[in-house]
C-alpha cells in the first residue's frame, strides 16, 4: 500500500475491532505452554541426572535427540500447515508434543527419556510454523512484527512459569520430577479446547467486523499458488532466513537448557533457589520480544521500509548480546542475571524480526514452508551447539568459549541476512 494512504489505514484500524488480538493471545498462550514443556528438562537437570545417573554428555545427548526431532518435524510441519491451515496444523502439533512431554514422566533411562523428548520435539516443531502462518492470515504486514513479538513473548512467560511451578510440584508438594511432567501435560489440554472453538480464518470468523477485515486484508493480494520446497530452496531469500536461524537458534537453546546449570555451578544455586533469578531473566526477555516487534513496526508506520526497520532493529540487538561473554566473570549473582537477561531479551527482539522476514518476502502460500526450512536448519545448528556445549563442559568445566560464541554470532547473522537479501524484496 502506498505510503500516502498509510495514515488513513492506521486510522481505520483504530476504528475497527480488535478480534485479531484474541488470536494473538491464543498464540501467546500456546507458545508459553510450549516453553514450559521444553524448559522443564533444564530446570530438573539435577534430580533427573541424579536418579538416572547422567553426566554432561548424557544430558547433551538427550537434548540432541530432541533437536533432531525438532529439525525433522519443522520440515514436515511447514509443508503440512501450508496445505491444511493453522487450525488443524496447530492442533495436531499440540497433541503430539503434549504426549511426548507426558511420557517423560515415565522414562526410566537415558534412552527412554531421549525417545520421549524425540516425540516432544516432533510436536513442538509445529508451534512456530503454525503461529507465523496464523499471524500472516490475521495481521497486515505493518503489524506482523508486533504480533509475532507478542506471541513469541509467550516463550519467556513459559520460561518464567517453569521455575516457579516445577519446584512447587517437586519440592513443596513433594511429588517428584515424574509427576511434574504428568501434571503440566494434563493441565495444558485446556488450550487445545480453546483453540478448536475459537480459531477460524478472518473471513470465516463472524466476530470480525467488516472494518477490521478490511484492515487485515489491506495489503496487496498474494498469489494463491502453493510453492514446493525444491523451488523455495533455489531462492537466496530462503537461505537469508534459514542461515539466520542456523546462527541464532542454537544460542537460545543454550540459554534455555543450560542457564540453570550455569547459575547452579557459578553461584551454588539449587532447585529451590534458582527460581527467582530465572524468573527475572525471562521477564526481561519478555520485554525484549515485545520491544523488538514494536521497534520495527513503529519504524514502518513512520515510513521506513521493512528492510530498514527489520535490519536496524536486528543490528542493535546484535550489539546488546555481546556482554554475555562477561557474565561468568562477575561476582554478583544479580549482575550476572542482568547480563544474561539483556542477552536473552536481545535474542527475542532479534528473533521476532527474523521470524517476520518470510512474510515480508514470500506470498502467504509459502510462508509456512519457508519458516519450516529455517526451523529445520536452526535445529541442526542447535544439535551442533548441544554437542559442543556438552563436550566443552565435560572436558573443561568452563563456559568461556561457549559464551564467546554466543556473543558473536548475532552480528554474523545480520551480515548474512543482508548479504543474501539486501532489500528484503518480495519474491515474484
């Protein structure tokens, strides 16, 4: 849409309804549940390792199996969601990951735990392809980064809830780590019912006003053609997104799975005491996710192109991650928490904009597949990082090299995205 009509469109949006934000709220809740299920192994690393006799490499192996499944599932779910839609795709993904999560409570060995986490990884891989697909259906381009940032912030809420709820179940109630998996799995089914009842495409949802529907559909029409994977792999724009994911996703996995271990080893915290630091870290992350989406969306509303808005925001985030290298050298627990929180917030802000790039460059019929390709490549990077982290910790016991890598890859990611897609131009 021409910039000259932008004020009129924004004014129309303010007069229209806001039912699209109900959909965003559902995506936020699903992502929060997704991350509760994902992060629990990190929070419960100590008691599980004690009961099942794991060392650092055993823990890394379980993580690798999860990420292998995540890589495979991301590939298939992107294709699946583009063809059957977000409503069916999200429902199937949610059921699979809830079954895998619950099975963790019955695992009696590293192999059984790896199998359960494999099922979890397959299901969880559908969360972001389905979420991005839903955002592309319910939001015009100028609001997608903000909507993505909000639902992506559910990851941080999940990461906040986990260290608050899990110790309560395990320690306060004395039910043990197995029941923690079973109880949280059963409770999450409430979301599935809400999703099945509420979610429809905008034109199929009677609660959407005509004015809001016009605003949602205010972008130029996309071609309806479905685009196959082999064709998508030939575009540099696909690889701009996928290689960005390859570089930054492993760092988020690092923060999610190993931050409790880092706090425990560096500041002698345990299951009862590392809850508050983790809660603070992920509350800061939540602000970062929303701020990252707000930043680029605001710049676009003021006339900046998507190319400038997305990349300037990502560049600023890349610099904000760099202090993570020094977290291991500070004596104060809360100063370390602030440094880690800044890094995780910058990651989430960066990620909210990177997630939006496929819908900037590709027609809606290809968005889920491009997100799936990127997720697969990012999960492969996560497998490499999990092996690397387990090896370094097992052999040196130090986070020095690990945090050096974490602090540097975001600048590389911005460079790669810009090199492969200098203008974030639409793919014809």
